[in-house]
């Protein structure tokens, strides 16, 4: 196991911009296609109002489906968490506690809410629909056109909870309303070093990775930063991100379609399905690999390498293009 040090040559700091305006975001920050912490952006009265008591009173008693874990480092591979339903008011109070009298696993379990639509199979998450009384307190930055809006996802996490490294297919703004977070991001060009399973990295412990199992991960360039209450993290589409809640915290992700609408899967309610052309390309590659299985090993190896070379020459961006 190897811990990454702060002065590691593969670690960079997130850019921080103060006093961000719409014009500044659109002309100076957004074109770079790099994640950044935005400060000084108006987000409404939520910063002052969203205490535990206020949210419990205004958020209602409707049940929410939450992740419950005995280990704060959530593991999507072995599913070291449970899904449980709680009245929202009870959930908020539990998530803010350090030790619980009522619990599912043990008294130090942690909680995570990623709010869903009324019917997750058909309805997209929007805090204005699911939590209208709380939504009155938050202002979304007008950094994109209204017709581009996709979702606004209400997120609440216990102190210490770590969400696994993953990517989304849309640009988004993570509005950190209360609490502090540590964020680690990886460029899409680091994908080959992240040992992907779908949209997630198999490397769960990014600070003490098992470099025998994941040798390339040690060479993946990471970008790190810390969010304070009121900060907004701009996460460009396809950038991998790993988030640790250093305190009990409340946040809202706002996603928007930064590409033509027809490229997105219209059945995608979470905003994490690959773009339609990419899905088709993956299916074609899977078919090609199945065809290669008919060849002897040395032939299969040779033609697989030729396929990789062709993809690199035709589809990879040249240095400086991204």
C-alpha cells in the first residue's frame, strides 16, 4: 500500500476563482474544460437557513431512500451498504449525529442521500419538485440556458462518508451549502489508469491504493481541493471525481446538457448513461472482441493490438487538443 503525498508530482491543486460572475464563468473558466472552485457566487438564503432543525421541519416527513454504511468508505463492488427508507426529518437528524441510539447496523453508521425523482425509473431528480419548501432558499447560478437544465440533485452526507470515484456525462455545478468536503478529480485522459467498471473506478482507496493490483493508478494525475460552505465546484462532463465529507454536509448538484439533446439517452433519469453514439461504439467493440475469440491466442493478441492502434490514431485527441 502506498499513500500519495501532498508534494507528489502526480498531484495538482484545483483552480480557485473569487467573485465569479456569469461572464467570467463563460469566458474565462468554462472554455478551459477543467474543474474549478467558484467563490462569491450568490446561492440564496440556504447557507444561513439550512440547519438540521430547519431542514427537518421544512423538508417534510415523506420517506427517502438512503444509503446506510458501517464503513464510511463506500464500496460499490462489494456493496458494503444497505438501502433503507426513513422519514426525511428523521434521516437529517441521524445523518448529523456522531453516534446513534436508533440504527440499522451499528451506532456509528453513516448515511448518504442522493435524492431521486418520485418514480426513479421515469422521473428526474429536481429539488424544486421533491423538496419545494427547501428549494425556495437556494438560487442556481445562471451559467447555462434554462432549456439545457437536466436535474438538481439534493445530497446529504454524514461526516467521513466517501463516495467512490465515478464520472457523469453532463457538466454540473456542485453547490456546497453547508459542511466541508475534500474533492479529488481525474481527467478523462487518465481513464486507462483508473481500472474502470462501467462509470466507476475499481480503486476504492485512492490515498492508499494497492499498487500491486492497480499499478497504473500510481501514475494517474489527480487534482485536489477542499470545498467550504458556499463554494461551488464546477465538474466538466467525464471528469472523474471522488468526494469525502469532512463534516456533515448538504449540497445540490445542478446538471445541464452541454451537448445537443439528441446525443443523450432519453431513458436516462440519473444523467450517468453514456452518450448514445458511445453506447453504440461500445457494442461494436464488444462484437469485435467476440469475433477475435475465434482466433488462436497469438492471432487474437496481434489483431487486438491493431484495433487499439487504430482507435488511438483515429479517435484520441492530440496533445493540446483538450
